[in-house]
C-alpha cells in the first residue's frame, strides 16, 4: 500500500507540524485533518521518488528516523525509509517485520 505524507497547513501538534506519513489504500479519501489533533492538513507530494539522499547528513538523519520508526514498531515506515536510503538489508528486515512479503 502506498504511503502518503501530510503536513499541518497552520498550527498543529508535534505529530503533524513537521509532517507525518500514513499508509492508505488508493481508494481511501485523502486526510483533511490530523488524526491526533484535528488540525487541517495538506497532502505532500510523495518524497519516495522525488527525494535523493546525497549528503552524509541526510543519511544520518534518515537513519535516525528509521530508528525512531523501529522503536515505535512502525516497520512499514522504517522499511520505506531504509529502501529510500538504499539500505536494502534493513529495508528487507523491516518489511518482514511489517508482515509484508517481498
Ligand atoms: Zn496534529
């Protein structure tokens, strides 16, 4: 299932202010509000294809985010990020944990 990114259009909570990712069916309606604080949110273009990770800083930042997702048990998110960062083994491991069969 595709992962969509949303971000608060104005004031939001910690969760939506800096953007969040959510797995939705293609047929699901786009979110219009934050699931946590109900602040209005807008859909961002998926960074999955657009984002190329080039600098070491970005890799470190991405690895930090992956670890955060792993800590939360958000294996799908961790896998997508690892995939994006070219960390294939880590992606595969997390996909496995998320119940997704490669
Ligand atoms: Zn929020």
